[in-house]
């Protein structure tokens, strides 16, 4: 599994005037050290991740492949820390150059003009002829997952009123399942790029999720999805909750904090987001229990599946205070509510909008670190583990091989080319290439030979 996160970028003026740099100029400033070191704004790092500047001046970080949620959370946070360091360096250079502004990076999903950028989850699944039919059963889960894993959104409706909703992403989806990713923006992208042995595997590319600040929320959305995929992969049948109109359903789910929006079923009748999540949770837990997997769960997965149940219960009881240190939409709602009670500000107030952005700001001006240190946001992994992940790849996937190869090449100043499944040593008399089609392989004699050649 892995997570790709696109970040919003802005250069805020220090004196309240117009931004001194646009997004494109800010991104170029941010990536200047990356370009100087790697001769490209698209590079793989020694921790196994990919760091790059995406279309539309969006900085993006894709974690290394992980096979456990602790590693995934550590490497997701490592991406934030890497970008925060780049922003700090860029802002120091701006100050030296007399530019009256500061670059901010926002881990959210929509800017002030309505442009969307995403957080994509990737899950390795077995290749099957009925793949599309199997994943189609997950659509009701993804439509309603926002009630337990949304990042919270200040959404201005067509009537001009600002309302607080579960998800920033719910208004940006246009299809349930499709091979396109930007034109139609589906919940699940089916473009067949497994980055692994194509005869054995596919990569389920989930586009519907919000970018999360709270580690527990990131963990919950992955743990719940992983649990349901285990069920689907092993041939069990998910509840038949096919929705008549998933696009309408995802929007009305986001807009109704009661969790009881009426969702029309394709078979006739109605359901609601709470009921869908309850049915999915029960199906997943019953399967894990029946197979004996529950007893084998690591502590983090066990906690996150328990949180899934508590989050559903909190929405049902309309008491988000019980999950306000763990679930983003509840944490941010509590933050904005405290501010509004203190100041009398309305949801449409510009100060509330700025506080909303500060929640998602991963640079020095953001609130995340202070909220974690004060206990307003729960940490799932330690700062020490996140800092270690800045340079160290996961040791239980092929990212370990990629990281060792890159570290050796950069120490020896050798030219190499790397992607998710290929390592290439560039030679004057030809290139030496190793293909890594098994994402779970941590040893490979061909890679060892390449590293020996580099260090000889």
C-alpha cells in the first residue's frame, strides 16, 4: 500500500498586500534545492519515496511501498516533514532576496478558486477477470467513508451560504469507476499500471479520499479499506448496497452531518451513510474473526478498526467530541467552534477561513504540531519514527532495495535511473538494469551485484 499526496502552495504577503509570487514561482523556489541536487524536479529519494512537481504547480509526495500501517503513517508524515524543510529553506532565501512573502504548503484538497488536488491511496490486489465487479461493491463504502475519515470542509453552496461538511473531496468526484483520473475524476481509477508483475497483480488506485492531517484518520481510512479488501480478495461477498446515483449520494452525504442523508439504492428503497458504514464494518469484522485474523492483528490495526466503530457511533449519537482528537472533521469542527464562540465570528468570516487553512498548513505557520503537542490531536506514531523515515525506507518491501541502491549511487556520485519497479545504473558502455516485479521482495542478488559495482 502507499499514499500519494498533492499539496496546495501559496506565497502569502507579509504585509497583507497581494502575494509576491504566484503558485508556479513559489513551486520553483521550493524545488530549487531538489533541482540542484537531482537535476530534476521528479526524483526518488533514499527513503524509497518519490518527490516531484506535478501538473499545475502542485508539489507531490508518494510514499514508498509499505506492508504495514505504522510504516505508512511514518512515511506519509516524512513527506510532510521533507516539504516543511524545503519551505523553510525557500522562505529564508526569500527573506535574503528581499521578497516580502512566505511560502505555505497546504495538505488539503481544494483552493479558494475551487481547483482540486488529491490524496490517492494505492492497494496491491490480485489480478482477476472479475476485478471491476468486485471493486464495484466497494463504492457505497467509499461514498460514505467521509463520515469517519473526512477532513472537514467549509463549503459555499449555490445559495452563497457557507456550511461545514464532512469532506473537501465530495464535490470533486464525477464518476464511480473509470480509467481516467483528471478528466472525469472517479472514486476508483482502473488505469492498469500495477508497478508489479502484471500477470499476478493490479493496483487499486483510490482517488476519493481527503488529505488528512490527523494520523489516526489516515490510519482509519487505510485500515478499513484494507479490511474490506481482504474480504473481497478472499471471495467473500460484501453487502449489496449498490447506490442508484453515487455522485448525488456522495454530495448529500458530505452535506448532512447527521449521517442520515437518504441514499437511494439501485434495487429500490433507501439507506443512509451510518447504516452503510455499520454494514461494512460488521462484514469486515465478521470475516476477520471467522478467518482467525483478528487474533493476529498488530496493535495499530486493532486500534484503528476499533476507532472505525467508535467514529460511526459518534456520528450516530451526534457527539463528535468523543473522536475530536482522532478524526479530522471532528477535530477541525471543534477548533472552529471554539474560535467562533470566543469571537462571535460566523462560518463565512474570513478569519474562520484562515483558521481552516492553518489547520492544513504543514509549514511553520500551521497548527498541527501545536495541536499534537497539546493533546488536541492524537499521535499514532512517534516524531522519532517519522523523522527516521525521512532517510530510511521501509525494510519489509522492495523500497529497502531501492533505498540502498540510491544511497550507494549518490555516495559514489554515479548516474542512475529509478522508477517503482526498475533500478538502472547508467554506464558509458551501456546500462545495467534490474527489474523488481515483486513489491514484497527485500533481497535480490542482482541488486547486490549492482551495489557492489557502484562501490567497487
